[in-house]
C-alpha cells in the first residue's frame, strides 16, 4: 500500500457497464443556490445525466441516497456537459448537454420538500439545436467580448466550428486542412479559439476572423465541395508540438496574460498568448487527463495530471510537488468546493468510478515483531547446501526438462479415414468440371497433467485446404481426451507438392514453460487423383530400377485398379484433378518401372507413391533387402525450365508493383490538384484533370488485377517448382544411394521454409545454400573454403549462376563427394569416381560455361531415344 494515497472522502460507482470520457464531468453551482457549493454533474455515453451533492461519510459506509439530486435518461449519448450563462435575458447558470446530433440547454431547479424525503430537483429544457453534422466537442465563453452571457462553439467531426448565440445559430466555419478533430478551448483574453490539428500543431484562430469569413452554410455547392468551401482562414499563430494532444486548458496567469496548457501523449506544454513556449515537461508515464489551476505562489501554475498507472501527479510549473495513488485510471479530473471543503479533487474513470478525495498520507500502524535470535548450525547449513547443489547438478545434466516428461505431457495422434467422404465438404473450389472429393482427418489429444493455452494448428500444402485449421482446448484436469475432426480437399486446379499434413500443438505447462508437439499425417493419393486412361506418348519419362521381380500394378494400386482390364497388370493411368495425366508401366521381363507425363512436375507424386507402396509391399512379404535405384541422367534441363518460369514471374511481379506504385502516386497528385481547384473561391478550369483522374484510376485497377493474377500464377509455379525439387532430390538419392542424413542436407538446401517475397525468394536462398555446400563439404581445396559468401541476399539478375551451381553440385556428387555438416568434412577431399575420372581443375570450375557443365547430365529424353533398352521398348509395346 502506497504511503501517498488519495484519501477517499466520498465515492460511488455509476450504473452498470456505462462508459465515460473527459467531457462527461463538470463541477458548478448548477442549481444557482448561491451558497458557493459545487454540484457534480456527470453524463454517460448511455444517455444518463446525474447530478450529485455528496456528503462526507464514515469509513466503511457507502454513499447515501440523498447524495443523488437528479438522475434522468436523455436517450442520446452525452458527449460533454458544461455550465454557463447560456440563456438570454438572465445571468443565471444553466446546463448545456452536447449529444452527437443535438445541443440541449437545461435549467436545474430544486423544490423544498415538506416531508422527510428532502428536496426535489428537476430539469427543464430551455431550448435545443439540432446539428447537421456529427459533434465532437464544444467550448463556451464571452465570444467577441460580450458581457453577461456565454456563447457556445461546437466542433464537428469533419472540422467545422458552429457558433451559437444562445437560442440562435450564428455561423459555421471549416478549419483549413482539417482531417481529424482535436481538443478545443477558448481564450477570453485574446478572444480566440485554440485547437490542435491532425498535423500535430497547436493553432489559434481569432473570433473576429471566423465571424467575418465566408459562411460555409450559404455556399450553393455539392456536399463534397462543401467540405473544402469557405474562405481560407488566416491562422493567428501555430506551434508544432510533434504529438497528438489529449486536452487543452487556458488559465489566466495574471491580469495581463494567460497561459495555454496542452497535454500531449508524452509531454505537457505551457504556452504564452502568442504561441511561444513558456515551459514544457516530459512525462514518465502515459497521461490520461489533466487540470491546471492557479497556485497560491505568485507567478506559478499548479497542474494535476492523471496517468494510466493509477497515479495523480501534482506539478508546480515543471516541479513535481506531490504524487498520490488512485484506485482507478482517471479520464477526467476537476477541483471544487463541496460542503465548505475547498480543494476537493473529483476524478472519474471510463467505467464510472466517481471519487472525491483529498491529498494526504496513509501511515501504516503495523510494527514488525521482534525476531527471536537463535544460533545458526553451520554443519546443517553445509549439508543442506550440498544437497541443493546436487539437485541443481542433476537438473543441468538432464537439460531444462527431461524428454520423457515432455512426451508424456500430451499425446497427439492423427488418423486419416480409409475412404473418401460420402458427401464432399469442398466449398468454393476452382478445379473445373471435376467433382472434388474430401477426406476426414481425426486428431486426438490426451493430456497427463493440467495444461494451459492449448492450441492446435493444422497445416497442409496448398492448394490443399482444411475446413478448419485452428482449434483451442481447455485441459483443466489431468487425463482428458479431446478429439477434433476436419476435412481436407483440393481447392485450386494444380497439384500440391506434398500429400503430408502437419498438426502442431502449442501449450504451456503450469510452470509457464511453453512447448510444441508435432504430429504428421499422410493423405491418400486418391484425394487429388482419379483413375485415367494410359497414354502412349509423353514428353517426360523416368525409369526406376529395383532389385526384386516386378509387382503387378493392380496389387500395388488397388484403389485405382479397373476391374474390366484385368489383363493389363503392368499398365495404369492416373488423371490428376485439373486435367494432367500420368502413366505408370511395369516391365514384364526386367525389374524396372517407368513413369511418364506431359508435365515434368507431375511425375513426383506418382513416383514417390510407387516407391512407398513397393517398400510397404515387400515389407509385408518379409523382404528387407528391397532397394530402388536410378541409372538414367538427372533431368536438369526440365528442372531449369521450371526455375526460369518461376523467376520470370517474380520479375514480372516486381515490375507490376513498381508500375502500380507510380500510378498510385500519380493518382494522389491529381487528386491534390483537383482538391486545390475546388477549394479556391473562384475555381479555375479543370483543364482535363477529371479525364486524367478517370484514366489513371482505370490504370490503377487494371494493374492491381494484373498483380493479383501474377501472384496466383506465382503460387502455382512455386508449387510446381517444389514438386520438381522433391523429384530431383529423390533421383539424386537413388542415383548416388545417399543416406538419410545426406538427403536431409539436400532438402534443407533446396527446400527453404520461407515463402517467396519481393525481398527474399527461392532462387537467392537456394543459391546461397548450394554455394555454402560447394565451399565446405564439397570443396576440393582450401582456396574454395577461404571464399566468403555475401552477407546480404538480393534478387539476382538471372538464374545462370544458380543453374551453374546446381550442375556443379551434381558433378561433385558424381565424383564421390560426400554431404556432411561435421567439421572434419570441411577438409579438402580428393573426389575420384570408380572409373578414374580426375577432379576438375580449380580454374575450370569458375570459368566453365553452363553448357560444358551439363554434358554429364544430358536431357534424359534424348538419352532414351539414342540408347534404347530392350525392356523399355517392350513397355511401350504394351499400349499398342
């Protein structure tokens, strides 16, 4: 408990779930009692108006019923309440209530009660003004130096000042360049209005200048032009404070001068009448409200500043004199005289906590008891210290948390349905005429201990989507089981790069330690593929060798087998959703399988599925030495074509975005020029600016559509490139018989996790990774290891360097290179093939052209044509 705590004199809570702001609180003798005692007037955004006359209560007692003089529901939200001489013909005080579209002035009066219920208070509507614009705030004062009455000025949300001479409307003026309304105050000494514009500068406008300007309401123009109409007002003075303002208050400094106080987001300023800074103070906490008032010391001003740390600071000029703690965050603060108690601080929070308090201290009467002295047993302390050190050492040896505990906290399992959904859950698909199937996936979670903030996220490769990808759970007790079910389907008309999904569960243990668990699941091929007719010819072909006799394709792919074609056990056709066809052939006389298609990237899923099903088939037969190999040429030329297409789309996207940015700048410039023309008192001819604006707008829309179309093509190209990359890694693994660790290094280099952006894309990321491998584990000399890689990745001019590095990587793997990330692998190694090929000279590596580098990896289409294999020739004869 703070020693400097605001002493609660009276407090209450207003309504239920009501909201308040800085303009909703006012202190004044609103009933004109003449005793000098202030009443508290509070309005809420729910439309309730309350007037309080609080009395001191004993500690522990709540507010009394007679403290509330009046409560009335005005239906419309109350934005601001003020008390002044607002009725003509009298100098009595009246209450002005500002609504969003209405200004009402009331008379508050009391009637002496003849019974024990006390006095009765009521309000009477004197007059009201209906506003044509939505109001923001208001100020009042003797505008123009009038005597004995107050005029009201209302600022609208679009920056118009509306002046009301009591029962009549005087005029309305638009502030120049107004974008958002700011706080508004009136200075009687200089007869000017002071506000803070959206340009973050304090501006002062003379009342006489406003009064003699052109009346905006009398302009016979369209509504769009009316926003900028009216004579351009001349600002008396401006001061740039560099931040938005929360409130403005004007206090008379002495008979000849006054001070303008501005509360900013991080500072509060004291200005002279002419806009010069008298002083400023940087605040340590974010302020919520303030109230300057005259100090008893000559020549100084005291300021109450409330902040969001439940504190109220009292400054004398820039010196902090007192700090007191409040039970709430104040949004409005006032100082008044309540029941002969002068200087009562009245604060109001945004949720309706109204408190009257005074400054003081709250000393604690607690006295610490005497501590019984006892002798320390140092032997026992040594034993305890050693035991604690042993426990700490055991924990360090096991890590921050044991792996077994982490696995037992939460068990996650995924089950994919064996059959497609009877009723497809696919919605808003773009696959064409094909009916898109969906499949159900069930995720089960079982916790061992109480867990917090458990969230499940489901990830599948685009264009696959799930019906729901985010789930939350509440494991409040141990040994709970939760099951979620969702469906996965193909949304776009191209093939995903993988059929593997990932369920990621993040949670926090009761100790607050965050953890993540992953569970992968594999989707069936029939989700994106249908049985199709085999094709006799294809542009792209691959041959996979095995060490076991060929297996009938219907037994490998029973879900795609056609019962009418039982004789064709070595040919099967697949039709991918979207139109592409893939043909799979099994040799009758050799241990080979051929996959062929018109699209190179479409070979990946069928090839991978074939190898997985062959491994599963022979495992069920009890055969453990099954192996696949690839003896053909690595199809780099087809892979490079996909890289070039992907890179071309990236370049096109960059050009389109630059062109769109230029047209947007041109569009805004034309708008500013037209706005300037419309704001002139005598508008000049448009000189075809409207035609130019319309043409530029059409270009902006067309370019935006082109950017979206290019992004869609880039997503499709990225998926195809990723599929081709998976296929290339698979062929290299089968070709060189790479281990799982070496394959993981290739996947990390060729398949980065980040998505393509204009700042960082696939080409430069993969090029840097391959260059690192060539200079470390695949280097042949210390000279290569000494070459430093660039620390900054930029989009390249073309893909020649990347293609050269990929070719060089395959070349060095062919010559016996070994992929490894250990430190000893960085040593220069002599890479010689079994055939006795000598290493490539160092000077030839950097200078050799791309065509010379790819001699070893000739296009496999030409290789098959030049060196026919009898078994492969027999495969083609099956379809004839």
